[in-house]
C-alpha cells in the first residue's frame, strides 16, 4: 500500500474490518455459486480435536465457561449449515452485528446497505438460527446417546438403533462425488436404523470405529488402515438422535490426517 493511502486511514481497526468483510462477501458469493454444481448434499468441514471423549467431556477447554457455550453454538454442524444457507449479505451482517457487536450504522457502511436493510437482514438471520437450535441436552447425555448408538451399530441391533433415533430423524451424507455414499437424506428413525445395520454388515475388517470429538461434541470417526475415511456428527435432543451428519468427501477430511 502506498504511504499516502496508509496516512489516509484514520482508524486501522475499522479499515481492516471493512476490507475483511468485503473480501468475505466476495468469497461467500463465489462459494455459493460453486455449491450449485456440487454433487449430492453439502456439509461444512467437520472440525477435529486432539482427544477422545469420555463421560460427556470433549477434548479441549476454555478458561471462561461463557466462551465454551459460545464455541459450542458456533461450531455445531447444524448451525454451520444454517449459516451457509444465508445470503452472503445476510451472513456478514449477522456476524458483524450479533457476534462482533458493530452498530447497524457501521455495518451498513461496510456492506453498502442502509441501516434499515441491515436490520432486516439481521432479523432474518436470527430467525434462521433460532429455528435451528436443538433442544438443550447435557454433554454427558449426548455422549451416552452417541456411545449407545455406536454399540448398537456395531452389534447390528436394529431395535436398539430405532430406540436411539428420533422418529423424524434425518441422516445427511456428503461425498462430494469423490466417495461413495447415499446422495439424498434418509428420513425417519426406522429407515436410518436399517440403513446403518446394512452399513455394519458391509463393514470391512480393516475398518475401525472410534469415539472422537467432532466440532466440540461427541462424534464418531471411521478409520481404515489408520486413515480417516468418514466422520460422523450428531444432533441429540434428550435421549434421541435427531440428525446424523456423515462426511466422506476426502477434501473435507484433510484436517483429520494430522489429528
């Protein structure tokens, strides 16, 4: 940057926020266009942690409990899917105002909209986020349900699987056209239970199912010959699983290679 332009920047922080937000708007627009040609369902990349989970305590910690709550809400795959369903402007306005506490006047200048338009975008984003929030469930309860699901799956116990799945549960898989998986969501606890029992019957001897922390919550990872080939994340409400997120696209599992 030329010295004259540097000298013209009154507030470096505000300038950096504006530049970053506008870059994000451009990147989000490009990503949205690419997703229109994506093969099958699209799920955000699952985030690994360097720990198994036990007794409902995922690996990693923060010093402030409030930070842990914010982190848990921010990285859940269900919320990430909702964020990705927003328009680029809606998402940027929501993050700048509701997460980073910028005023609507500041946000309007950054995104090139009026303050009133930004209020409407933020309101729409909030409605989406509220609708996506699962029933609050204690971490220990989530861990117990996921572990019971793993055991029932390995035992090919269809009745036990059905008992752990919400009747209206959904299973969504992302192979990106690079790995075999079901292309459309499986809807209904009974259908999911039978599908997972069939997966267990087809499972190779070289495949191992491990308890791992996925996006800050209890999840499962399938390894074959020491290589992560599938990551499973779960939404749990009470004592039932309401969503299963299956990521098999190898391009989205690169972060798991070094875990």
